[in-house]
């Protein structure tokens, strides 16, 4: 694909890469020192643990991989598609169809219930809706049970729940509909040890079942052994 387009295609499942990054650079302001990210690739079905000090660009990199920021230089291919050869609308639809994002600030919809927040990706994407194992509601309920969200919380607005519960709901929303890639920005920061371990077990078991790749950002280096690869962003300023 060499020109910008309003549509996209994804290569068929197999040994292809989930993420390919080359020469990627970004600056928030012209006068600001640029962040320059290392080249790397991640095969489909493999998982990467991303770490580095504050200010090294971890969250910025995830936003670039999700197509929410435009890089100043370089290229990003996700599941065989060059993100920045897509127009903005097609890029947004690609993200809705194929990428589950767990944001550091959760980004839940405050006026929706727990269940409605989890099923939201299936309302935005026919691909995600058709990829649920039963119905979106059934899959959402299974994810909420697995993440220990009590059933009497499912019809509550998310603003009525604890921070830890909101973080788990955000995780369930990212997981629904078997996206090809999960981008997780500090997804266990508000969880106690039991819920952290439950979340990791669910995330990686679902990823294995669906050959989903996971890029997981965390300051907790004790979690690194759960992942196939590690990437340290220390020293990305140039």
C-alpha cells in the first residue's frame, strides 16, 4: 500500500508480524527535543513487556501504535497494515476493529453502565461484534466474572465503582471481540496482588486462544517474566 486510502486490509493469520516499527520519531512541540524510538517487531501471538523511566515515551509510543498520534518520522505497521498510509477515519476504524487499548486513565464512558462500557467496542465494530464467541453481552459477562466484578455492579454507572474496578472494566472492554493486538498502558497499577494476577492470567490465556499479541507497559519489573520479550525505552531522547 503506497497511497492514503479510506479502506484497509489485514493479512491473513500466520507467522506475520503484529507490530513493525522503523525510524519512529515524535515531538509534542517543534522546539521540544524529539523522542526517537528503537526499531522493533513483534510476531503475532507474542507478547512484549515495555518499561523505562518516566518521560521516556512509553505512553506516547502506545498512542503512536494505536494510530492516535501522527509521528514526525518513521513508519508503523500493525497486523500488516501501514497505519499512517490510512486516512484518519480509516485509521480510527482499523483501531476499533483490531486493537484493544487499555488506557492509563481508563477512558470509560461515565454515563454508561459497566456492561455497556464493556460491549462498546462491539457497537463500534462489526468485526469485533462478529468475533465474540456467543453474543457481545454474553462475552462481556464472562469477562466481568473472570475479573471478579460482582454481578450487581453490571448495571451501575462506572463512576459509582472503585478505581480498581474501573481499571478491570477497562481491561474487559479491551479484550472483548478478540482483537489482534492489545496495547496495555499500566493496566495493573490500581490492582491489588490477587486482582493483578487474575488479570494477567486472563489476558494471556485469551491472547493465547486467539493468537493475540500483547504490548504491556508497566513499572512493575516483577511482571516481566510473563512475557516473551522486553523492551527498555531508556535513552529514547536524541
